[in-house]
């Protein structure tokens, strides 16, 4: 009877353990999403909203200071200076400012730059889409750039009427504190009709912490071992 009793303890434990150990491991997970993470707080979820100036390197990053209702659509947007420059960032897009401009804005070139400061170490994958949102006549296109710790790893020109654009996938190795910049420039410094989509998702391929199911399985393994020792002792 003793062996049956201890076997009854061990069988369900083995079943749960089997489930835990055979559950598929998650290979990667999203650590940043420029659209869903968008907010009116600088640094929230690692995102910083700013712009680049000549010579247009990551070292020239300047934070935007205005978070106001968007002139490009519903919701709010970050601005360098809404009255004087087109330079802005929304949840899905960006608008730079150029020497060729309109609407009373000042002729100064500024690249709208969405920066993510890493909270992880190791390999990551950057994915997203860059495409024109404003396809009205008069524009000459835009160019998107991605910098990782100041080194340009991607650039892509998008023509003035291309609302489909390009999907990108970039692999990089970063560390906690690494800066990844997603910057949009007014091609040939002409910012007419330049409002464009530029999204970014950062996915890490690092091994995640043990899942709760795995931890449960480990606990069941201990229980099985205890039951086995009790059975042997009877």
C-alpha cells in the first residue's frame, strides 16, 4: 500500500514535469516598440525624441521640448519648435526640416530622430517600415538612417509618392546604454510634403529568464525525488 501511495504522488508530478520540460522555449522577445511605447515623457520605455543637426551624427542629438497636438493627424507629437520648424515625431512617423521649406518655417536643416537607449546586453534585431505618408505633389522624397552607437548601419531613400516603402531587418550587438537612432532627413534639404512613416521594433535574442512553467517543473522534480526516497525507505 505504501508503494501505491507514493506512486500516486509521483505520477501527477511526472506529468507536470514532462509538460514543463517539453514546452517550447521562447527564442526572442520584444524589448522596445516605437509605436506602442510612444509617450509624452522623454526617456519613458527607453525612448528619447529629438533631432540631429549638421554634421548629422548621433553626437548632435538634441532633445525636443514641445509635446503638443499633432498637425499631421490625430494624437500628439513632439516638436523642436512648432512655430518655426517642421521637425516633429509622432507615434508612427516623422517630419524633418530643410533649407527648402514652406509655411513660414525657418530654412534650417534638422533630421527628426527617435532614439532608443538600450536596457539589454547582447544581440538584437531591429525591424520596421519606412514609407511616405504625405504623398502630395511637390515633395522630392526622404531618406531614413539608423545609427547604432554612432555608426550608421542602414540608410534608405523613399521616393515622394511611395506609400508602401521598405521593410528593414538589421542585426546588431549592443550593451546596456547603447543608443540606437532612427533619423529621417529631408532629402536634398527639401522638406516639402515630407511627413513619413518610420517605425522600429527591437527584439532581443538573448536567453530569457526561466518561465514560471519551467520553475514549476523544477519544483515537481524535487517533489518526485522526495517521494522516491520515501518509497525506498518504506
